[in-house]
C-alpha cells in the first residue's frame, strides 16, 4: 500500500482537534465577558468579574443576573441546538444546503408558537414551558409533510428535491404567518413582527429553564449517534451491508433534529443560517468525523449566535437589531456561495 495515501496518525490529529475545541471554548468565554459588558448600562470587565463573584452592587447584580446573563445563556443554547440540528440534517440528506430554516422546519415550529402566543399571552410559567412542546408539534408536522412530498418510489429521497420542497413549504408557512399577524391587535402585531425578524424574546430565567432540558437531553443523544452518521455518509447500500437498521436510525436522527430546532425556535423566533454556517465551518476545521464534528459545530453555533446577539445589542444603541437579521447578513452570502458551488 502506498504510504502517501494513508491516513494521518491518530495522535497528532486528536491533539489538533482538542486544540481547536479548546480555542473555540476560550473564544466563547472571552465573548461571554464582552457580551456581559455590552448594553445601555456599561460595566467594565472588572465590575463584571466582581459582580459574578458576588461583590457587585445591587444595580450591577440586577443588570447582569436578571437581564444580560439569561439572554447570553439562551443565545449559547440556541446556537448549539441549531448547529447540531444542521449537522444531522446535512448528514441525513447528504446535502450541504440542508438546515432547519431551508427545510421549512423552523417555519413550522414558529407557526405553531405564533398561533399560541397570539391568543394566549405567555405571562405565567405554564404557557412558557408549553412553548417547546408546541414548537415540536409544528416542526414535526412540517418535517413529515416535506418528507412525504420529497419521497419518490423510483429514486427515493432526492437531496435536491428535499431542499426545493422545504423552501417552498417554508415560504407558504411564512405567508400564513403574515396573514395571521394582520388579524392581531397592535401590541401583538408588534411582538409578532419582531419575533419573525428573529429577536431572542425569551430573556429571563423561565425561558432558560424551558429550553435547557431539551438541550441537555438531545445534544448528548446526538453525540451518541455520531457513529451512525458516519456510516450513513457511506451511502444506503453500504450502510445496509454493514448491518445498520437504516430507516429506524433515520427516524431517530430526524426526530432529534426536529426537536432541537423546534425547542430553539420557541424562544428565539425565526433565526436561520446558524445550522448552515456552523456545520460547514466545523467541517473545514476538524473534518467530517462526527465524533468531533458535532461538538465543534455546537461550539461554533454558540459562538456565532452570541456574536450576532452582542452586535445587535451594540451597533444601534439604544435601539436593538434582532439577532436573526445580524445572522442573515452573515449567512445569506454564505448560503449563495454554497448554492453556487454545490454539486447537488
């Protein structure tokens, strides 16, 4: 066997991967401190550290613990959730353009949440805890519809057809969302308009508690299924030859991706492109092996969304740019680049 075609030694590769993950974690910590200092009320990094250690004033504690910290935690959770969902969907469809927003899953989850919050004000803990379940129902129905519309007996599930139908279904759902918003009173209409733009509207600890269980359960399960995603990348025939129960594993992984996207949409509004950009950047940094690709994408997604949220809170102070708009400014050109270079 020619030595030039052999794989790189495992030890240097693992050291490089560990170094990249460590660097991403350090960048998140740095941005965390910067974001804690970003807002209408300025706090120096030293004041932030003093407050986090319990030595700050009451005003500083109120600003950090009641306003900024919950939103930062939510941004990190949402970014990681969307990114892992994107990795799974790209692995299942073997399409570089697949992610929750392009497949219409975000739209379906958002539509279910919007119907609920349009008629039932989320002013108590019970409705807030119900939002992820409603988003899961909407996302599941949308994913099922897209799957059946994309599947053909002759050639199975075409990646190109899956993307096109997902975009079409998503556009139709967004149209229904706009129709629904026209029937709302001015206060609810303003909220829906901001929500559709992708503002992280769940900014207190109740929303953190509503989202956290989903992330803590689904992310480890997705990491556990990394080997299955590796086998799926080999193709259907080879996967079956290796003894993989193909359809059962696909359903499990699709359910995880849909649940992650739905839970994140329930507190973030309509934010797209995170599940597209993060997996691609992670793949360029650490390669296609899902055991390392999934955690790397989660860290990049968290870093990306926290960066977008921090920029949105800073750039037009005292006004605030919705996080979804900032992510779209970054993600739209990248999506066009992938569309132009895709072989699907």
